[in-house]
């Protein structure tokens, strides 16, 4: 009997050692993401989702995550600080349009891990088409993992439907910014704080995408663009279009249609969830009803621009691994994303939270597949900043054929003349950086109604003089030289 008990005890100790060994081999991956749908993420709920994810993936991949969520209005600077310090951050969400922690800034500062040699043959690599991997390369290398979603860029006018219905607005008659003026007058008369909400975003880049390909992917350098008619690099600040737009924004601010909160950066990503605004902008997607779900109220949208495939459109939402990560952590990130992009249960959990607490699955008689109905606002994300549209269950206000709509949407876009071109700023690094800083001083104010209409022309002239003094013409010439060389390779 004692011998049997001894064997049993030895067996238990052996199993315990095996379990401990497995736990030691499991790679801990620090995942950091932005939260757009909640002003302040709820840490306790994020922790519960983290625990649920780890329990789910435990027998699938040898990875354990530590999940950190940061409100989008604070995300860029906080993440940049973490990256510089190299503290508890391996896998992070980013985008080409992010001001501080965007794809261009990460590559320029050598802050991202080169995943090129780790991707081939993995479930993650095969989860997306080869051309998507090719389009998102920098210098022929894969530093970023795009979120497979709407991979082209275009913009819409966005209206609070309650307000539009109350005033009987004919939204089908809106085709340009100037068409909004009588509607903005109604919103102002209603006493709204933000008749026109810019979301403190520099909008020239978006509203004039039909005229220029702003191929830098950085709103702070939207003073460079390719003229779609001539296929030449131009100084957009010197164009009639820039004067027209900034004067319009100045006039709207003079009339009280644009609040000074915009230029003072008081508004946030969650201001759109209030009833304090009338009209704003929306990035066009295949299922525009997403706006109503994201902002918690009925939203109507109308087309403002065409849709384009360009060098940064597929990087509008993506992930990267920090340069300070180990090779094991980089492999773990590829494993985790590979599962996230293929496993619907994980993708839903990562996007919506806990089933039964944050969301539930529902299916009406009219629906061919089950959908997701949100139940709380303790944890809430959108597909576009979470996982592949192929793996996330659609919301209850989205169509059954959402995936096919996305495929058709991407396939019908116009190819920009500069698609595939990326500028190497190294030869003019100092001048380029100096010009970016001047955008914050002049461009942001001009494009958010911070300069009265009568003073716009003078401010633009002052802006141009400051740019030239900082070396703008050198950078412009370098842009044109590189673009001309790239065009020769494109023709070949």
C-alpha cells in the first residue's frame, strides 16, 4: 500500500513539474490597443476579457497576453512613451493617420520589429491576400500587419438623423461643403455647440482627396501631394483649393458653425456620441450603418468623395511589434494575430468582450446567420480596429453579407497615381521635421476655423514663408526627384 502511495505521489510531482515547465515556456505578450468607442476604458472589464482570452487560447497557442487599453485621445503620446522606455509593450495597434505613433513615425524612428522573415508559412500570412502584404511594405519589408477591412480611402458627410428629420433636410442634395451652409444655419439656430464638428482633425487632407493624392499618409505634411491631373508633386498650400477651404472654415467659425473647442483640441472621439453636434465627417465603409452603432444614435451619411487605393490606405488600421521585443515575443505576436484573424470566437471576444455580459448572439427570422447585440458599454470596440472583417461576427444592424460587401467595396476603388510610392525622408530629415512642426503652428489652425476668413490669405502667406525658411523647397524638390524616379520604375 505504501509503495502504491509512493508511486502516486511521485506521479503527481511529475505532472506538477510538467505543468510548471509548460507555464514557464508560455510566452507572455504585452498587447496595447486604443479604445475609440469609450472615452475611458474600464480596467476591471479589460482584465476580465484578458482572462477569458487567455483561458480560450491556452490549448491553441503557447501564448499568454497582458492586455492594456488606452483612450484614443491619449493613446499616441502614452504609447510613444512606453515604446521609448521599452516597458511592457510588444504588440501594439497603430495606423498610417496617427499623429504621434503612426506607421511613418515608427519606421523613421526604427521602433518596429521587422516581421518579414517570420511571416511566410504562418496562419497569419495565409489569412490575407498576397497583394495586401505587398501594399503595406516599407522599403520592401513587412513591419506591419494590416487589419483586413476596408482597405481603400474615401469620405462621407455625416448627419445626426434626428436633427435632419426635424428640419426636413434633403440630404440627397448635398454634394459639396458649400451645400451644408443652410443646414449649419439650422443647427446653429437650435443652439448646438458644434453645428459642424471637425473632430479636431485637419480636414483638407480628406475633403480634397479627389484633387490630390496626399501620399505621405501624415496630416502634418499635407502640404505635399500629387496632382491627380498632372501626376506631379505639388505644394498644396499654394493652391487655390487650400485658400478656398481655409477661407470657408474661417467663415464658418465667424458664423459660429465651428467652435473654438476644435482648434483648442477640446473635442474628443466620443463627442460624436453626444447630441451636441449636427454635421461631421465619416470615413466611407461598406456598411455605413456602423456609424449609428458606434455613436449610439441614428446617423445618416452621404457620399462626399470617391474611394481610392493608395500607399497608406491599407494601413488605416494595423498592428506592429516593438523593436525592443525578443524574437520569441515577435513569434508569439504572429501566432496570436494568426489565431485572432481566423478564429471567430476569439475575434468576437477581442472586439466585443464577454458573451452574456458585454454582448449576446442573436438571430432573427430575417437573418441567415447569427449576429451580435451589444449589452454594455464597459468593453466596446469596432471591427475596423480589432480583427479581420472575415472573422468578426456582424452586429445586429449589419447585413448577413457584410464580408462580400467589403470585398466588393475594396475591389471597386480607384488606384491613385502614387499607389506603392513611399518617400525616404533621410536626405532632408532636418527640414522635413521642421516643416511638420510648422503645420501644428499654422496648418491645424487654418483648417479648423482658427483663423478668421479675412485673415486667411495673409496667414497662408506667413505659413509659406515660415515653411520656406525651414527648408520646404528642398524637401519639395526631393519629393519630386524620388517620385520621378519611382514613376520610371512603374513604367518599366
